[in-house]
C-alpha cells in the first residue's frame, strides 16, 4: 500500500491524498484550497495525477476544503464511485452548489473589469458539474465495512467534527490505513465524541490545532454570553461570521440552552445564509446522530432551529433589509473566514461603527479577511472599497470544531502499538509542535507530509 500526498500537506486546506493498493488508485478527499487570492488560484491547476485513472474517491466530510474540487475532478475525467457517509452525501450538493454560485459570481465580476485582450474568466465549475458529480455519490452508514473497489474495503467512523464527519479505515493487501479526517473535540454540542480506531499499520492525522489547547468550553460560553450582554448595553449589533455546516447550528444550540440566562428574547436573530438554512434542515433530519445532551436540549428548551425570534433570510433583499436595524440584531452569516458570502455585506455596512461587535468563532486562514481583522487591521478592503475597521472584535476560540493537541494525542494514543504516523491538515508550526509531543510521549517520529511525499506500508 502506497500513500502519496498532494494537498493539505503543510497547510490546512485543500485535502487531497492518493492511495495505491491492490492494483487500484483511490483518493481520500478532493478539497478546495482556501486563503489568499494567490492560494485560491491554485485550485485551477491541473491535478498531479490523471483523474480518469482513479478507481474511487472517499470523502471524509462535507466542508468545502475536503470536497470543494470534486466537481472539477469529475469534469476532468473521473468516473468512479464517490463514497460518503449518508449525512455527508446530503450536505455535499448544498456546499458544492454554493461554491459553484460563488465561482460564477466571481467570474462575472472579473469579466466586467476585463481589459481588452485578456481572456474571459471562467468559474472553477458550474452547477451542471455539481449535478454530474453527485450522480456518482454512493452513501454509506457509519461502521459498515464495504468493498469500495475489488481488493479494497473501507469503513466510516464518527469523527465528531460536523454532521456526517468521518474518520476512514481502509483495508488492502493485508494492511490497514487510518485517516482521521477532521476530528472534533470531546463534548462538542450536538455531535457524538470521535470514535477511536483500535489498530492500523499507517495513520494520517490532522493537526490543525496541534500546537495549542482550547479554552474550557464553559468559559467560552460564558464569554459569548458576556459579549452579547455588552453589545446590548452599548446599543449595538453582533456580527458572527460562521460556517454554514456545524458552527451555525452549534450557535443556535447555545442560544436555546441559554435562552433565559442571556435574555435572548429581546434580540432579533438572523441566520443570513440560504446554505446554512438548508444545512440546518439536514441536521434536523439526522437527529439520530446527535448525542444525549442535544437530545435533552431539543426536548426541554426552545427548539434551537425554531427559536421564536429566529429569522431565516433567503433572499438578497431580506438580507439587505437587516441593515435598517440600528440595534439589537444578531447576524450569523457566511462565510466563516469572511472571505466571501453575505457577511461581507454586513461588515461593509457596520464595521466602521464602534458599537458593532464582530465575533469570530472558527479558524481564520492566512490571507483571509477574517484573519486580517483578528490580527487587528485598522483598514480593510471589501467589495472594492476601503473600510475603517473600528468595530470591536472578539475571538472565541473554545468553539472550535477541531480538537486540540490533547485530543489529537488521545486519539492517536488509543491506537494499539502506536503505528507510523503522517501529520496533515496543519500549518508547520502546529505540526512541528504536535510531532514533538508525539515523539516524547510515544517514541514515534511523525512524518510532516509535503506535496509529493510518498509513504509505503
């Protein structure tokens, strides 16, 4: 069995790992590269393999940095099955159609400013490409060992990161590969804790937060409640850039759980994301995957997805109408890194106001607007306009959907014999810190995968 690394090898996004076994070639994930405009232009590059020569694609979960180039892979010749956990299979078209829409809009804007002689900009892929890709998807439940292609079997295990997120076990040639996917922290609201892998001959493990420990979740939630109280006292509005899958639903969970304590009945709450609205409906249909705490909240509190003052804004006009509200609005909108989507519209309108509170509740990649704001930028450019960043900014790190260094060490430590390990999905600082801890604790020298790195087992 041979693993060749192509993406998310030295960076967080662009998951793309190739496995050769039993005379077959499979991909683990086919994600979009996210970050600066320069980084995102790499999505258009040719794949470092022939798509038509692949036998199957296995998806760990539906975040766009793990599935965002699947339609492009199909358009360029991939014709094999695409395996995904059942909830992931439902989330994928929502995520990919949104990505196609964003790409189409960006191409149209670029062409409006195109200079003579320049070739017209083309979107990365279209809605038609998404539909073609989805025709190849084969949904699977958790914990079902399945023959993906002759000689290769796979199984999905709950990774506790977002709905449907999976660690992947792959068996071939008498060997077993374990790919962590993105691992969620133990005790994450709504979701079950990550399943443990009993044994493996080679492990690929994410390392997004390999260099840090998250704050206690209880402290984080108290901080969030304090931000809302302060914003109300100052007569302001709260803007929360949030990923449509996972983070938006978790925020609504906490709002329901602390409905009385935080005085949320006095606010107007907006989920300003058609994609997040669709995702929330999918979460609602998969309550069987929720943990026991979530089941109790659904039963004993205002339903998180049906709060009496929660507004799902579908149209662009409804979104723009939020700007007429001077105070008392909580706006959850994508994208989570503030590099696209409706949150840009709200930031452009309100970022200059001191009474605006911008709350970052997820990872902010290098080169994104969210990262620049977190790092304290005083001026930013939004939709071609320079905007003074006077709003108060808060980074609420304890809500991460990724586990921290302790969680990664615990997950790997539960695998019998502490097998060879490659670290992916992390910037070098995080990977180096995690590799040091792994070496000290388990006596294993972790490989820091780079594009082109090859491991055999």
